[in-house]
C-alpha cells in the first residue's frame, strides 16, 4: 500500500468505543475513556437525583457515578456484569477532571468512518446524534451536557 493511501485511510477512520447501556449503546471516541473499572456499590446520600447513583473512589479521587439512562429520562439499572467507565471531563471546569458512568458490560473498540452518517432516530435528552453502525443504531452522548447536569445539581 502506498504512503498516500495509508495516510488517507487513517484520516478517514477513527477509533471509537461502544459503551453498552441497558437500553442503548453509546459511541464515544476512545480518548474519552480514562479507565474501565469493576462496579462496586457507590457511597450514597439522601436527596440525590435518580440519575446520580452516588460517589465512587478512584485513584484517590471521589467521582460522581451517573446512570446515563436515568439522566436521559429512563431508569437506572444495576445488573450483573456492570462496569464503570471513568471518562475524561470535557467541560473545562478546573475542579472536574473525570466523571464515572455506569455500563452494562465491557466497552468494545471499533474503527468508524470519520464521516459517520447520522440516522433519523428519536433522541433522548443528553443525546446529540444517532448513527447507524453495522446495522445497529448507536447514540452520540452529550458529555458536556452530562457535566452541566452535575453542575446544575450542585454535585461538582
């Protein structure tokens, strides 16, 4: 393969992560994931919104653990095989470097076309776009919106 063809091929694909949730699959760039950790029950306090499952300890930090499903108008589900995705924060808040998101399994790395075509599918709150990927609809989450939700709730 020539250098020009190899370079063009790299520019047209990105490495993404498919994050399995209870009722949908999210697609994120692989650089959004800081670490995948086993689920352990979070520390809870009374009066928390349903989407905030509590706080978890990670690398000497306390991180809010969120249910994307509940934050998007659904119901939080903690099932067997749950994991926690520690995501790099994108909102530019100096005190927030990471947030934790409940997953219903192990993320999968996938090569995606950089020009991923949107598909007409209803979007829930905190979803920016839907796309068709290998005959399945995946959702692009609003990670900055998730951080704003935490800020509005006074969590961060």
